[in-house]
């Protein structure tokens, strides 16, 4: 059998009903994009509408919700069971530090900065990642990607100079979050390369570190003592908003997993990068805290244009790499028969400034046995 025929045969046995796959692929991509945007709006609402200025408490709620759901899904067999590996858990410690710091700065920035400028400031994560890659790994991005990042940065500077609601503290918080996000992305990418860790296992380890860390942060910030005097603590609307925000963090992870599973990491990458355009557009009208100026609007537009350019460049780059891997995977599948019924799992991979899930089809070994054999 020729190589071309092997690929065609593998596609026939793996694709199933084309219409069904198109529907599930599009719906999962839309769901991921919706959750990416709505999570920001939910967090903004709880700070601005509910006046709940307790970022560490919100992080504790999100981590608790996620940890309970991951354990429950594992017990119900929805996701593959994994064992606790102390050496891996220790390596996640530094990663979790940046993760918690990123979340706290994110929440604090959202409480004082409007959503369009929050998105613009967070886009500085990309140049920070490129800089870290160059300093730590000696890797320089392609010239066209560098130019796209330059447009993103120039747009951000223009938008900041024309921001009529400028808040220096909010800007420092958002930029600090971008730096922490860049460090988090680089560290996760490194761990993904070294350990090939299941994404749900990494999420579990991260929660185990982040939950007690967030609880400890509540003490010096005075959130524990101030929480008792919060006037809407028993309000139905506040509780609904708080629970929705806690759930959204987990649902976003699940949506990312589904989008990658039903499509591929390339689709997830494109949706993840372009969703900020819709987030910015919606944020202009959502909370009434945006004062539109010509310079500010021009800067936001230029920043969005840079984001689209960057997404397009990464789409081409990532697509070439994925096509090679997919073709080889199809050949292997056809030569060795149909895939087994073992649950697939996904490992974390890094694509520039974004984290992606890469599906893996393991053997009949459990994840614990896989790890022990690699040792």
C-alpha cells in the first residue's frame, strides 16, 4: 500500500460523519471563545457591579471549585486517573507561584481598569514572552512575528496615551500580570517538554499549590477581617455572580480541552488569540466605564490589528508543523490498526505566548505506569 493510500485510509476510519464532525468542531470552538470572553466579563462584574474587592478570596473560590471538580471527574471516570508523583509536584511549585500572582494581579487590575484597556495591556504578554525566550533560551522569533508584536506594542502605547480614564495603579497591576503570565507560559512550556504531563494532572497539582497560597495571602491583605463586613455577602445576586465566576475558571479549562479534542490545537490557538477583538468591542459598551477618545480608539484599533497579524503568522507557522505531525500520526494509525478504546489525554505545549493542549493516544498502560516506565 502506498503512503498516499495509507493516509487516505486513515482519514476514512478516523473522521466519521463529516457533518457531525463539522458541527461538533464549530460548536466547541464557539464555546471556547465564548468562555474565554465571558470569564473576563464575569470577573469584571463581580468587582464593579457587586463591589467585591477581594481578589484573593475569589482566587480561593476558583481553585476550590476546580480542585473538587477535577477529583470528582477522575472518580467518575470522565478523565483518566493519575497518581501523585512527588517529584513532579515539587516542580510545579514555582509555576503555581507565578500562576497565583498572575491571577491576583489580573483580578486587581480588572477592578480599576476598563475591559478594552485591560485587553490591550494584557497583550504585552506576547513581547514579554519573546524577550524571555531570547534571554533564557537564545531563541529569536521570525522577523514577521517581531513586526506584528511591534504593532501590538505601538498600539498599546497609543491607547495608553489617549486613555481618558488612565489609572497608574491599574496599569502597573495589568502590566505586572502580563509579566507573570509570560513567566507562567514559559515555565508551563518547559514542564510540558520535560514531563509530558497530562493537562488535568497539571491542573490538579497547580490547584494543590495555589489554594493554600491564596489562603495565606488573604491574611496580610486583610481580606479575612474585611470579608465579614462586606454588605452583600448573603445577597442572592452576589452569590450567583460569585459561583459563576468560580465555575467559569474550571469551565474555561474544560472548553479548551473540548476545542482541542474536537478540532486541533491550531483552531484553539486562533480562537484564543482573536477572541480579544470581541472582548474589546463588548467591553466598550458593557459597564459604562469607557470614555472614547480619538487617540485611545486608534491605539486600540492598531493593537487589535497587530493581534490579528500575529495570529495569522502563528496560524501559518503552527499549521505547517501540525500538518507534518498529523500526517505521520495517520500513517502510524493505519499501519497499526484502529486506535484503542483507551481514553486519550492531553499534554501542555507552548505556541509563542499561548498555551495549547496537544492530544496524546497512550497505550493500555495507566498514567502511573507510563511515568514509572519513563523513569
